[in-house]
C-alpha cells in the first residue's frame, strides 16, 4: 500500500468499550457529519479580518454547511452565534411555540428574532455582519471564529482572549466536565 493511498483513507472511529469500529469516511472539511447525517459540527478556531463594510471571511471548511444561507444572532457573552438555516429554523419553531402572554418569552423572541440577521456567502466566502451586531459584539477590524458544534461563534479578539483564559484552565475544565457523561459507548 503506497503512502498516497494511506493518506487518502481518513475515517471517523468510535470506541465501543474495548472494540474500535469504523463509523464512516470523514469529509476533509472542518464540518463533520455523524453516521445518520443529522448533525454537523463546526470545529476549530480561526482569526480573520473584517473589512470596512463589515464583511467577514468564513473559514473554507465551514462554507459548504452555509451554502443554503445562515443566520447570525446575538450571543450570550458579547459574541455572535451563526446557525445554518436548518438549525435556525428549528430554533425559530421552538421560539414561536412560546406564549406571547409571558414576558420572558417575549424577551426571548426579541433576542432570537430582533437581534438576528439572515446572511449568505458572497463569491469570496464572506458574510456581511450588520452594524448593530458588530457593535454588540465589539467587532472592529478582526474577529475570532470559534467552532461550537452545530453552530459557530464570532468574537472580538479582546473578548475571546478573556474567555479563552477560562476555557483553557485545566482545573476549571475538570470541574465542568465532571457534570457530563461524555462516554462514547
């Protein structure tokens, strides 16, 4: 078997206790599909510049997942969240099921819909982030794009640096992860 042939065979594997099994071919992109194709994962961290018009280049690995469009909305920590159209439609359906007579539910609707914008990739692989969202997230000429599973986040470098201190703290991570069962089998 030649070296070129070995390098072409990239698989996603899962640990089933003591036995390893091949789940399927992993695409070369940063968006990995699970066996049923129901989920996509945005992975990694990237730094890109924002031009004077507010356009942000999206990592090439993420672009295929955004081919049908995307939605950018206000995040929870002075960041922005970017969802595929399918993911945002799911969130919209859940949000629309909330009662309009409940004040908290109305605020959720305002954040989800009033603080969001539909975006599409231009021919250069960029999205236009509206000024009100750039202002909220403190974005100027640079942005950190951070994969978060079924969505990705957009951060100002300053805000991301502050969060990164916490998410790379080994002791805090040990405590965080102790509350979750992340076993694969």
